[in-house]
C-alpha cells in the first residue's frame, strides 16, 4: 500500500435555488460574465497552449 495522500476530485455544487437565481439573470449579464471568464483563462494560459489554440482556430491542426 502506498502512503501517498489520496487526492479528492474537484467538486462543484449548486443548490436548486442558486440555479433558479442564475436562470432569472438577463442573458446580457450571463454573456458578460462568460466573456470575462474567457479573457481571464486566456491571460492565464501558457504560451504553448495559446499557440496550439491559435493553430486550431486557423484550421492548421
């Protein structure tokens, strides 16, 4: 048996009330939030991943 600690999987939980509240938000707000998240992820992305992503967008991969 290994003595290494067992990593727990990432869990993400939302209540039905939270889901319902999100559904009631205007589409414009949801899209602005999504845009901000995508911008953050792109800025945090390693250069190598950016290059691969750009090649995929151009149809080179």
